[in-house]
């Protein structure tokens, strides 16, 4: 089913995904505020038009028509509209299971590459661009005509072709990754430090001392750059780290302390509240059914 919306609700964790993928073609025709949020699945945004700065994990990118925004699962992001210009985009939600289900070909490579480069926007050569838009057009037509023979299978085939092209483009030296335009470079260093030291004793006082920034200034800049308080950001990242450890076979109690929690009962409550399941349950979905599909 094709969705077109001009206004959307946003949450900290938004959307749910029970299929391999979902596709949207969205238009926002007036300037509005979007909130920082994240998904437990992967997201690709194909930017068509508008006056938009896209914020991802403390970095900011001024989008141009044709830009492809690659957002790995669990990365905090938010579009910021700069004017009343119509903001039009195509969005593809992808489950991690689908991306990694193609035997020796991990189709999440383009996301991994974006994270390593710390640039989540890709501008592909014109040859790739034409093929990508052709596939998107065909996919949109197929979704509209969802009663056609083997329609779902053909849609998955088109999405697979699209991902192959995106991964080839990511490996092509002619693809461009625009620089981050965020001026708060210190916040980027702090974000990087937090994500590499989740097991350590991370407090606002420790961070402000390490990065030579006042406690108040740190809290203000961090919230402005990420939409989250320092404490909430650290908790969320620790919970995702713990979830990954548990899924890889690490005992729950060990995962609790390895991810930086000092108290098991506190960890257990936070885990259940956030993931809507016990930490002892190793089965996870790509989201939850509490919210409708939103950007």
C-alpha cells in the first residue's frame, strides 16, 4: 500500500516493521517541526525536493535533490525544514533480517560504509541514479497494483535489485559523501566517545571534565544537537548494546554489566520498558505495534 501524508506524528521510537520492507512516498507541503527519533530497522530516504537539513547522530547535511540518506538501525535522526517549500521524499524501511538473508551478500554494506565514513548522505553517479529511480517507479506501480500475480515476490525482487545498486554505488569511487555541516564539532567527539565507552562510568561531570566544557554548556549543546539529554542518550545506546550482546549469546546478567549498567534490577526494568519484552527473551521484532508507521 502506498502512503502519502502531509503531516505526521513523531515519537522517540517511531514505527514498526513486521514485513521485510515498507515503502512510502511522502509530501509535506508546509513548514513543520519534526522531532528527533530512531527506528529499530534500517531506513533509506530518497530526497526529491525541498529545503531540508537532515540531522543524524549530531551531524547535519543540507540535502540536494537526488541525495540518498542512509540511516542504520538505532541511529537518532530528524529532518529540519528550512522553509515552506514542499518536502517530497520516498522512504524505504528495511528489516535487518532481510538485508542479511542473501547468503554471502550482506546488503547492509552501504549502511556500514556510511557509518564508517560518518557521512550518511550519498550522491551517486548519474548512471546509478537513473537505474535507481527507474526501480523506485516500478516498485511504486507494483505496490499500487498489489493484486497482480506474484506481486509481493516481484516487489521483493525490485527491492533486492535496488539494494544491490546502492551497495555498488557505495563502493564506487565516483560516489560523493558530502561533509557534515554541524558546527558543534565537540559534540561529535563526545558522541563518538560515548559510543566507544558504553561500559565505562559515563556521567555528565566526567564528560565535561574530559572535554573541557562546563556541565551546563554540555547539557545545552547536547540536547540541541541530538534532541536528547545526555543521560537518556547513554541509556538508549547501552540498551541497544545489551540487546546485541544477548542476541549473540552473552548471558543476560553479563550483558547488563558489560553495557555499563551498575544495577541489574534497574537494567531489567529499563530493558522491559524500552523493548516491551524481558531481557531473557532472545526473540526480537523490528519495532513494536504501539505506533503507526511514521517518518
